[in-house]
C-alpha cells in the first residue's frame, strides 16, 4: 500500500493508476503510487512527500507512518517556517525544544509558530499515521506572531459548509485572527452531500482523504477519489465534489491560505 511500511513491491497487477498531475494546476496522487522518501531527521518513519513547490504549491504536505520506534529528534520546521501535524490514526508524542510535550491521538493536531521546531515520537507500539504540513510564514505588520495551537477534532463543533445540511466543516486554527496566514480544516460530506457550488478561488489547497469515496471535479474534469488519495488544487482551480458509495462519509483534511491581501 503505497508509502506504507516502506514497501515498494508489486501493488497493482494491471499497472494502472488514477494519478493525474497537471503541474501548476491540480493533481491527484493515489496511495499505491507513493514511494517512501528519506527526509533528514525522520527515523523509522515511512514518509512520502505529497504537494510541494515542485508541483506549484506554496507549502509542502507529507503522509507518514511512524513505526514502533519512529521519531524525529532533529527538530522539524525552521526559521520563518510554520508547521502543522494531524494524527490520522494511532498516538503521536509532539514536543518542543524546551521539553513541553503533547500526546496526540486520532483527530489530534498541533500547529507550531515560525521558528518553533517540532519533535516527534511514536506514542505506541503499533504504527501511527500522520499528515504533516509546512509553509513559510507571511507576517502582517501590526499583528504579532501566531501562537501555538494544540487540540483534537473531537473537542470542536463543526459548522455547516456552504449552507449545505449534510456537509460539515471543522476549523483547526483561529478564523479571522490575522496573525495566522492559513488554516487547516476537515470537510465531511455525509451520504448525498456535495459542495453548494463550484468554487473558484484565489487560495490553494492540499487535501488528504481520510475516509469514504466521492467524485471530484477539478477544472471541469470529473475524477473518482477515495480514502488515501491526496489532492492538490492550485489557486483558481474550479473545484467541486460529492459523496458516493457505501464506505461512510467522504472526509478530508485540507489546508487553505488565509487572511492576507495579495495586492
Ligand atoms: O474551503 C474551501 O475552499 C473548500 N470548501 N474547498 C474544497 O473543499 N475544495
Ligand atoms: Mn476550496
């Protein structure tokens, strides 16, 4: 299964793929096409780079499996780099260089401000799956540094998205707080759920599908998508989706730049 367990052997006997890559526009990466990457600092972790500047993104996304002794003791982030981690499954210990420690379980997330390095270790014997995001910070004069944010999806109340009854949205970072230049959300389409309209917007997205199946329209082409797929949507890519199938809600964790005036 893709990046899983660092396995690179035979995955699909027909050698077919749903992957689509339109550089600078949009991409769909399926799990079976991912390869394990070596990234400085990550040990005993099968990690794959997803969206990145090479695709046209202003950020980098990663999907990672921390094995029993999986860790990063080198510190992840950097000067003017902000980081975000979301636990897809398992238990992850996130800490800073002062020894402050957070135990994140499924649905747990942590945002560290620019320059504040994140350290990781698996918090259990079994594998822990994690979605990671990193981006340079764009400061706004007159507003201070953003603060660290740590929480769990299960402690938040979602709102209906685009006024749709069966589509729920969770916001992980403070909304309308100009210290933050992006947000990370979860969007869940329950049975029969769809966006309210075809969105076409300035902001870009990276999205990792956590559950279910759906049909996704990117720049007026329809694609089937499912759990484990990754989507990149460049600025202004027309985008709309709806839930299909019997595997539960279609849900994805995704990022969106926010709170800045491009002019
Ligand atoms: O927030 C968003 O722009 C989101 N609804 N986009 C998307 O799901 N493609
Ligand atoms: Mn959107």
